[in-house]
């Protein structure tokens, strides 16, 4: 039977709208597409190079994704338009834009982690120069030790992080350099050694699955995934527990955190919640995660999509 006058064609549903930045996320997008195809899931990937064309398709072809994963976080104006369309038309967002923008502020997370019983570095918030021009050194500055770190309250990826601040003059210089940024000052954490390695971990989280990896805080290079044997023999179960606590606080489905075993046997959350998470992996980039970790994350996302898929949905496994 044909459409009656004025009747609109039905929407074609598919499983995932994936918004990403090219070429940064290309390899993970290819991996996720492969995993989704193997699971019979449909995916439409949008980057800054084809955002205008794909956005028109979403309008004119009446495509309706069930789930959105935004890896771009409004990186370009064209991707921001896609993000806005997704917020209006898609019910399930793995990392909702309104929540992730709250998570980007480290000080708010700091207090939530403390309330949840998670150990964090000693931290002092410093207001932006434009808000408080004349600022005296805090009385508890000595608690940080020397050297200490200073970083913007909002930001990630090591942007403007100072790890060798010697005193208040270094903080004042940073305030002058970044006058509109609130800052946080933190004690530096010296990790224990385990099996000849620094006990520092980058813990990846995807849709309920925790993937801890060894991490060198000096070179910023991944080691291997924490094995089940290491988990048991080295007492690393708290890495999983902390990641689940972080997920409950952040209310995001895809993120990473950094945890060090220090101060005796305490696990200290050094970098609370990283979003968007860096999903690059070896051998494509030297600083990437192990390829097994990337595949595990992709499979966790696909499993989540499978749980939210609708029988009789789109028969296409890739909408390009």
C-alpha cells in the first residue's frame, strides 16, 4: 500500500551514530565497524570531513539511530551541529553532552571521589586571575610538598600541566599565562614498584567493562593489559572497584582514569575521569593502548548496542 497524501515515510532505525575526529580516531572507528558488522549491528560514522553530507542524510533519508557515541565533543563547528542534532533525536547517549561538560571540571569530581571513599592527591583549587586578581598563597600550600603539580581545572591530555612547581611564584606565573583558567594544585604521587615496574595504571572503562593497563607516568606510554594472574597475585582488584565507582560518579559509559598504588598499599586516583578518551592503539601510534585493549573496548560497546537493538531493525550492517 502506498503512502497517503501528506503521510511521511517511516524512519529507518539503525544501531549507532558514531561521531569522531579524523584522522585521530580512524583506526578505532575501523575496528568498531568491523566488530559491529560481525555482531550484525548497523553503524553510521561521521567525522569533520563528511559531517555536512551525513547530516543531510540524517534529515533527508529519515535515518534514526538508537544510540549515539560522540568521540569528538564538538571539536569542530560541523561536528557540533551533528552533536546538537543527536541530542534532539537520539534517546540513548553513551556520554551525554550535558554530563560530560560537568565531568570536565576536575574540582567537582575531586570532592565526589572523596565522598565515595576514594583516595586522591592533596589538592588546592586556585581561582582564575580574572575573577580574583589579588590572591595570597593558601595556608596549606606546604601540604603539597615540593615539587608539586599545577594544571587547569578544565582540560586534559597534558594541556598546560606543570609537574615541577617549586612554590607560589610558579603558581602566580601560571595565573598570568592563563588568566581565564581556574587552576588546581596537587601533590605529586610517587608510585610503588611492582615486579620491577612503576605501579601506575591507566584504567579504561566501556559500558560496564573495566580494562586496566600498566602505564608509565614519566614516558606516557602504555604497558600491557593487567593480566588475571597479576590481578590476583599483586592485589590489583581495587583497580576494577575504583573504575566502577568512577563510572557511578561520572555517569559516562566510555572514559579512562589513572590510578597509582602508593603511600604503602593505598590506591590513589591521580587523574579522575578522562573524556573524550584517547582510543588510539598500537601499532598505529607508539603512545597507543595495547591492541587487545582496543578490541575489548570495541566488543564491550557492541555488546551494549546488542542489548539495546530492536528486532527487525535496519538490515544494513554499515551505513558508511
